[in-house]
């Protein structure tokens, strides 16, 4: 089955819920009920969970597919990429990666998480393997824009 394209905010909301320990069945039940108060307790800067509830009710199969991990984020800014690394993989800037301004460097990630990142990451970013197996199961990668902007002077 082809991956569903998912807007960043929906992907981050679903990943926040998973990071809080909710399983897929519980997430579906919360979205079906539409209890924004419980959903907002997962918050972390999300302005309104009503948008996810509304999206769920209009796109149930897409949401179920996304919960199974069969999604790709349609577009990511660098800030959103850093949020994804933090929420989905528990990574911290300065500890697990360095923001050079243009790209993310020295990204230490497990092989399993690298595969998961490749699965969901928007095509506007490219992953480059810098060092394989820096320890037993950790890779060192660099993540940069696929097409860098060119500014005419």
C-alpha cells in the first residue's frame, strides 16, 4: 500500500500521543470521542486538537494508515524536522545533533530509528550517512535540504 501524505501538524500530534504512551486503539478512541481536553493534555505547543479530530472524522482510513506508520510528511521546515526528531525519537539538539544553520550535522541515531525517519521524512530533506556503526547500533548522519535555495545577488 502506498504511504499517505500527511501534513506536519497531524503527524506531530499523532507522534506526541504515541510518545506519551498511547497505543493506536486508544488514540483512535480519543479521536472518535473528540475529547479535546484529554487530547490537549498531550499539547506541547499545539494550538488546537480540534483540527486533528475534524481531520480524523473526514479521513479515518488515512489516519489509521498513519498510525500504522505508513505515512510521509508532505513538507518539513528545519524547525519542524528538529521537532520531529525530538518528539518521535526523543533526540535533543546539542546532545544528539548539531544545527549548523544550514543543515543538521552529527546526528547520532540508531539503525532502527534511521529507518523509521527515512520512512516518514519529507522529500525536501536528504539523509547522508557520515559514519556507520559509531558504536554497536548507532549511525552518524547529516540531514540537509534536498534543493538548496539560490539567491541572486
